C-alpha cells in the first residue's frame, strides 16, 4: 500500500494500472495509435480540454481525436508527476503534471505545460478528465530586486 496526499491509502497494483492507463493514453497521441482507447475510457466519460471544449462520451472523444490528427502531430507529451487522491464521490483520482509539444499543419508549434485531473469509475476506466494549461516559457519580471 502507498499513501498519497497523506490521507489516502491506495493499492499499489491498482494505482500503477491507473498510471499505466494515463501514460498509455499520452503515448497514443505521440504514436497516433488509439487502438487501446476503449480499454481505458468509459463509454460515458467526460473530457474537458483546457481550451474549453467538452466531449460528453467516448464517441465524441474519438471524433475529436480524428479531427486533431488531421491538423496536428504531437511530438511529445511527457509526464512529470502523478498525485493520487479520491474524487468527490470517493472514486480514485490522479492529478498529472505534464509538458506537451506539437507541430500544427500550418507550420506553427505548440508547447505548453499542463495539469490533468483523471477520475476513474468502479471498473477502473477513465470517467472524467479535466485539463488545465500554462505557458511553457516563463519569466521572472522582478528577478534581481
């Protein structure tokens, strides 16, 4: 058993399986191979992107992915940390800090840091994802003061 956030005790094998599902999902974007998506996402999942778009089921998530693959090539989606917790209804939840980079079909590049909150259902499928992002390049406007 591992303790996460000092108040939640989790089963290591189940926690690692959930981490693997998230890692595999991020890797799917880089490899452009989404064959395992249905094994990880619940049919009634909700996915909230950091740009405000919301997909209300797995079919909509598939549609979004297909559209995205036409316009963007993800070059990296690197995970920095996993933080385990319990969600509003006691279900397992993992907060993931990450860095994302992609090449767009117009020749521009995207790079940003982000946080995703993944909630899992009783079947250990991803039930909800909420994404947040920040600029990758940062500065310290008052450095030296």
